[in-house]
């Protein structure tokens, strides 16, 4: 199901990937990501370093630092899990 949701748009803009990451952050931590939010693992001890790295990458302030495509974001997420 996750792959279908990300693949619905062949090449979503970096903003769409950011919104997906923001949703994942909220689901995993119970808090919206913002400048004052601590690292995800501080809010949920079940978030390991790999998943946290994925979250931080899709939530990067610089769009160029985010995954280039939905396929890349999904591949990175699968590797993190």
C-alpha cells in the first residue's frame, strides 16, 4: 500500500515528499515536525537510527537534500525498515 501511495505520481515534487515525511513523523511521534521538535528518537524510543535518518532526509530544509523521486524515498524507507 505504501508503494502504491508513493508511486501514484511518477515524479512528485520535493514538497510532496516532505509532506509524506511530515505525516510519517507525526504518526511515529505524535507530534508535527517543526524547528522546535527534538529528533524523532527522543520522542519515540522505538525509532532506530536508520528510520530516523530516513525521516530527517525527507524532512530536510533544502529540497535538493531530499530523495529525488518517490521510488528513491520508498527504497530508502524499505532499507531503513
